[in-house]
C-alpha cells in the first residue's frame, strides 16, 4: 500500500499533500471524534509539518490509525488519512536510513 502511494506520487497522480491534509482536517472536525483535544491539535501540527522525525511519523501514524478504526465505515477520508500517515512514516524511515548509513569510501 505504501509503495502504491509512492508510485502514484512519482507519476504525478498525487500532485501534492494538500488533498491528504484536507482529509485529516475534515475527519478531525467530526462530532464524536475519538481523539482528545490535545491529540487533535497534535495531529494537525504533524500534518502541517513537511519533515517528520521517526518519532513524529510514528505518532502521526498512531493517531491516524485511531481515526481509521473509528471512521472507516463512515467516511473515505479515514482511509486517505491513514494512507497519508503511512506514506509520511515511510518517508521518515527512508530519510533516517540515508542519513545514518556510512558513506562508501571514494
């Protein structure tokens, strides 16, 4: 699933993260939201951030899964939110791997 998002992004199908961010914004305003006020605020902070650390990406994914479990049968935004969080988590791990691997000698 994560590689699907990456490939769609490379092919220009996912032009930007605005649609994904909108999905988070839409779903966090639903009455009866399973997130606390603090969790909602943190989720939107993480969504607005471009570069996430691994810890932030894991937190975003955890919050998105919480929304997904509650709303998958109520709105397609739940799946979009989880997909975006999964992509951002993959992006953070790739960035971390690239910065921590030793560079080959020249």
